[in-house]
């Protein structure tokens, strides 16, 4: 009986948040090492099915850098990175887009269906929703940097995403965009998710990470920061507290906030049901960033 009462208390705590977020978009980005952890992936997909069942509009955006590198190694191609982005020539583009849109995306859709949910993969291989343009960066000498077929998302087919959500399906979107002329572009998954969230005016953008959020001292687990505003984030990047792989996530988060996303969350992909705990509990388990 005590266990039943505890479960009821948990549901009642979540009720207010469920009512508040009903009908709102939440964009979740999955990628990196998380895709290799089947338990973490299954836990996330269960969370997404729950969110859709209680009236939210979850949208899953995924990358797959490790799988792309493995496929390139099998093909005898050495990956090349420029300013942290994968240089994408024609051969690399063919491998990357195949792995993302024709392997990882369908596998996630199938997994959601096996768990009793409904999902639709949205990409150039099915129905495209990401529209982009080639990304231009500037080198230290002020000259343009050649990245090959690397792009950024400039628009989304929000009507199609809304149609999929209304049909009680979860959109699953790989980080591949098409130009207006139909050219494929390899897009960083963090920035793709941020762009989707911003263009949908999402209530929340959630980044799954290999750490439970942002820390003031990486050696001390108790130093996790549960709440940050945009200005404080910029200060922590400037003084080196936020570093390495967390920097691009934070930069994408700040961009999403400027585009109208209400909150950005960084949570641990390895913690069971971390997305639900962050969104539907009073305390949260990651770091939330607001304007």
C-alpha cells in the first residue's frame, strides 16, 4: 500500500506539469555515444511515448557521428574535421546521409513501434522537413573555410510536423537538410535540433548528454548547476567553466532561446527516464537554461 501511495504522489506531482505542457512542442536531440547504449535509447523512447500519450508534441532529432565514422572506416575513408565539423565531400555525404536517414532513423521508428507507440521518419528518404543552406565559416586569416556539403537549417516544414503530431505519431528527424534545389547537406545535430525547436517555437529543447548537466567544478558531482540564464552561460563559457563538447551544446541552446524556445535542458542520457524527471518533476535532474 505504501508503494501504491508513493506512485500516486508521483503522478500528482507530475499532473500540474502535464496540464501546463499539453499541446506544446518539446524537441529532443539524441546522438553521440547515447545511440550505442540500447538501454538509454529505449528509456528515452519510452519517455517520448509517455509524453505523446499525455498530450505533448515530442519531436526527436538525431545525429549519428560515431556510426558515420565506423561506416567511413569500413569504406577505407579517413574522416577529416574542420573547426569541429566533419568535412563532407561527395563520398562522405553519401555515407553520412545513408547512415542517418536510411539506417538510424528507421531503426528508431521501428523501436518506438515495438514499444507500442507510433512514429514517422521524416527525411529526404521519406518526406523531407529540414530545409537548409551551405554553412560558411571564416578562418583565422579571414578567408572562407571549405567544409564541403555541410549546412545549417534555415526552415522547417512545420505543417508536416504538425500533421504528424496530430496523427498521434512522434516525428523522427535525422540531421540531414535539403537545399531549395534539392541538394543534401550534412548538418550538426545539436544545431539542427536548436533550429527545429526555434522554428517550431517549442516549449522545450532537451539535449541528451553523457553528463548530467553543467558543473562549476567537473570533479565535484554536487556542483551541478540546476538553473542558468543566458548571460550566466556566456560568462561560464568565457571563463572556461563550460568547455570542450559542452560548448557547442550551450551555443546551440542560446541560439534556440533567442528564437523563442522557452527553456533548454541538458540531461544525462544514461540516467533512466532523465527526460521525464527533468520535465515533470519539481526538482529536475539536469541543467535548465532560460533567457
